[in-house]
């Protein structure tokens, strides 16, 4: 967490989380996740770990 995010959390009780865009190679579902590593993300539709990052 950056210093700015920490300060926001302390002052306002909120934390901005970065969202990453992914697409499943199996069922082609598009989704977002707070997980940065594509190796740890599973598709919420079919459960596949065959995921790629969408730009």
C-alpha cells in the first residue's frame, strides 16, 4: 500500500484498490480482479486458470 493510500485509509477510512482486467481463454468471460498476478486468478464463470490480461 502506498503512502497516499495509507493516509487516505487513516483519514477517510477508505482504500483505493487497483483493478486488473482479465479474460478467460476457455469460456472467454471478461472480468476484473484485485489480484495482480495472472497465475493466481481463476475465472469466476468456469473456474479455469487459463487467463490472460486484457489491456
